[in-house]
């Protein structure tokens, strides 16, 4: 089975990797996984406080 060009591009050039400043009040953070074995993913969203619209998202594994 061949992957589409878009899937290959996202694999080779990941987007939205990293994290936001945890002191920023417009950032919401969620974590999932098993920290005991190091299998954790952090997902963050940055929400515009005026409009309530998500402006950016980041993840880290």
C-alpha cells in the first residue's frame, strides 16, 4: 500500500511540534499516556481570549 504525498510530507516534515509557555493564561494543556514508562503525549491549544477561537496548537511526545 502506498501512502499519499500529503501523508509522506507530514511524516517527513512534522508540523506543530513543541510547546507553549505554561504561564500563558490563553493556553490549555492536556496530557495522556503512562508517565511511569515514559509513554506520554502533551497536547496544547492557544485560545484567543476575546473571540474564544483556537489560534494555534502544539504537541510533544
